[in-house]
C-alpha cells in the first residue's frame, strides 16, 4: 500500500513539474545587444524565457499590427512617439518609493524622456554623446579643457592651422564641413528644432539662419573659406576618424562615444577626446535607447520582471563582463551600445572596462536629453535633414533644394 501511494505521489509530482510551463515573452528591438542580454537572463532562471526579434522601426505601423504579432516588450531607439499613442503600460510602480528600482539611480534627464504627465511609460537604457577626438601627443594644447565649446574648437583649430608658401593648408585644426553629424549637432545646440510631419519637416527658421551664418563666419575666419575646407578634406581626410588625427594633419575629428569606445585597443591607445558642449550642456545623441511594456501584452508581470532584472547593477555588470570575456566589438560598446542610464554603472563600472573613461565619464547635470522623434527619424535625418544642413552651409549663397522637396522625394521612395 505504501509503495502504491509512493508511486502515485511520484507520478503526480512529475505530472505537475512537467506541466509547469515557462512564460515566453516576445521582445522586439532595433538594438542587437538585447539578444545577448536575453541569453544571460534566460540562463539565470527557468520561469521566463525572452525571445528576441529584430525590427528596424519599432513604432512605425505598430498600431496596425495584429494582436498575435505584437510583442510584450519593446526595447530600442526612437520609442518616445509611442508614449503619446498609448502603446505602453505605466511603469511608475517600478520606480516609486517601494518599487524594485531606485528612481534616483537613473540620470534624471533621461527619465523625463519616457514620462507623460506624472506617469513613467518608458525607462531609459543607454545613451551616447558627441565628442572630438585628438591625438594624445596634442594633449598639452587641450589640458585646460574638460569639455569643448564651439568657441574653444574655433580658437584651438586656428592656432593649429598651417599654410605653405602658396597659401595652401598643410595642416588644419578642424572644419565644420568635414562632418554632417557635427553640423547637425551644432544647429541643434544653437536652438534649431526639427520635426517631421506627414508631408513636411518643420524647423525653427530664424535659429537655422543664425546657425548657418555662424558656420559661414567660422569657415571664413578660421579656415579661409569653403573651398579650403573641402580641398583639405579631399586631400587628407579619406581615412577613418582615428587615423585622421594620428596623421598629424588635423587636430580634431568628430565621433560619438560609441564609435570611439568600441574601437580595438590598438586603435584607441594613443587617442583622447573631449565632449562637445554648448553653455556647459552636452546634447545626448538622438538615438537614446529605452524599454517599455506593451499596453496590450497579456504578460505584463513577467515583462516587468525582465525589465527589473535588466536595470539591475549586478545584471549590467554581467553584460559588461560578457562583452569583455568574449571580446565583443563592432558597435557593442557598454550597455545596449552606449553609456548606462544608471549613474553608478556608468561612473563606477565603465572605467574598469574602458580605461579611456577614467577622466571622461559623463556628469549628470551636464546632460541634455533629445526631443521626441518619429521611429524613422534615423533615415529621415540621414537622407533629408543632414544633406539640407550641409548644403545650406557649403553652397555660399547658391540656391539649394528645399527641405520639403527633399522630404517629398524621401516619402515617394518609401512608398515604392
């Protein structure tokens, strides 16, 4: 009888154990680092499994998707537009006084980007910053500059410039026309706001005109005109940004924190950099990474558990350890391709893995968060906005193609 009872007990235990299903979460992302994070999370426990699907533009057409195709979690860049459309669940409980996450552990500027009213719909994950790279041997020229303002860049560049007896530049500190990304940053820092609508791109025209005038004066006063900058770039700047400054021909090259800190050690060991600022504020790059739980998910509790795990300091140390151990590079700097939104992780852990940050970690009260952009902003910016800004600064009064005409061409190409 005892054996029979033991048999049924064992059988029922096996039945209930085998019948205990794991919860499967679908996470859609445009950031491949979440694949590695999901692998670590899945290996850490057996109750929740996160399945990751890659998708370029996460918010575009999201509202029209079938319920069966909707994810439980969205994680990546350009998610803020989904807050207004009510695509996300309220996550305020995670960062309230008795919540599992400490609100004060986040960079405060970043938390604002995922908030609507008094509710938190997105949590910031990571961010990148704009910088100017220089050759370490030129450190003495910059040792008094913790950051670089545009006026600093102008002054230092002019001192570096050298011309031969024919007036041709053999060395040039920096030219705004060398990088459309730099120009776009400068225009934003000067108060130009871009906003893509259904059939046009609005921008603050008065600030735009003043910015274009400022750049024109810079090019003329420091580098002797547009042609000089363009000729110098054509002759000497055909190589990657790190080789440009190592060549000794120029003082600065523009790059983001991700581009700099994902370089192999043999390419970064003799480089240094400074963050670009305006009024002591550093503009965070547009592609801020966030994470949210989809409002129509039926597994919100499990999705929140993954987010709480992901936003833990110990979990992020595991992610950094894995990168270091596997020697992962190619745009895989830091957490989800950037600095962590957790201050302690960025300020205390990152310098252990990225020695170049020992004196260059971001300071919370210097950061300025980006505005809300549509999910396709990365392509709109590259195809429409940056070429328009570049043409406005390099054509010296010649008529150029308008931004709305460029945008119309972009939309037409998208509809094909």
